[in-house]
C-alpha cells in the first residue's frame, strides 16, 4: 500500500514560525515533524510515499530528497498554488494509482499506524476519529456502533487527519482546482460508504505555536 503525506499548507496560524519554514519542517525533538511520519510508515512496511508540496515546497524536497536516507521512496506532487486537501489528493492520483492508500496530515502527531485499520471493503474512506480537543469541541462527525460515520448525531468525534482512502473518493474532481475534503466526505456519507475508526491513543493537531511547544515537551520526556 502507498501512503500520502499532506504537506502543502501555509500554516497561517503559526506565521511567526512558518514565514520562512514550511510547517512540516518545524522541528520537534531536534528533527523535522515530517520525518516522524516517514519513519513510522517505514516501520510498518510502507515505503512508497507521495508528498504534496506547495508553500516553500522546495525546502521540503531539498530536505528529504528521494527518501533513500530514510529507507523509503519519496515522490512529490507539486502544486504551484495550494489545492486544499481534496484537490491536492486529486492532483496526486497519477502517483498514487488505483488502489486504496494511507493518508496522513503532516501537521498531526499520532501513534496510529495503518495496520490497525480493517480493509475498506466497499467504503470510499475510513477516517481515524479521536475525542474532540478543547479547540474543536463541537467535533466533526458521529461514529455509530457499527463503524459508520454520520454528519449528525451524538457523541461527536474529530477527524484526526489520518485515513485509509480509495482514489475514487476524489477521482471525479477537476484537476488543478482547489477543493476541501469535507464535501467529498459528506457525499460518501450520503452513499453510506464512509467508515470510522475510534483511536484512543496519542494524538495532537500541531496547529499553533503553543501546541508545538507542548509536543516538544512531550517528546523530550519520552
């Protein structure tokens, strides 16, 4: 199975840190955040990885190269203008192929690994879901007892930025056109083809300097 790391975003909430450095290269424990994702993927045998880049993308490509140093094969989907999540995935489909792939946001920290997920079956995607953090208490979706995700319902969970995904979720989108992921997920819900996996382990959205500092503290005490 291939993997895709989403690394094209600007990181506008961290501008004092990302004006001259793309967020995936911000350092935690003395290493770029994105390297932890690459090494976790390699540890479970996923060595064919696609990374989408846009904002300061040359820095990411220069820092990581072809992946040989990490024991993986890295390929890059370059977006001259950031295409948002679904648009970025659609643009990368020629590199991802026609089979399900593992998707992870570069700016999350999580001990979830792909082998914890069951196969997609007929689903278009299965999202990793976590308890709502303080900055997003309203949540994203309801996960029922059968593993189905719903737009309405309680209790609500938050999409963790990690998923098992089938290319057909975004294949009908127009290439090179910005598109967020949520409309694609709502469409999959309407088709009853969106599943979820409740993860109760480590997870953090590294979206602000304060959360980055908390993660640094956590890593330094491991």
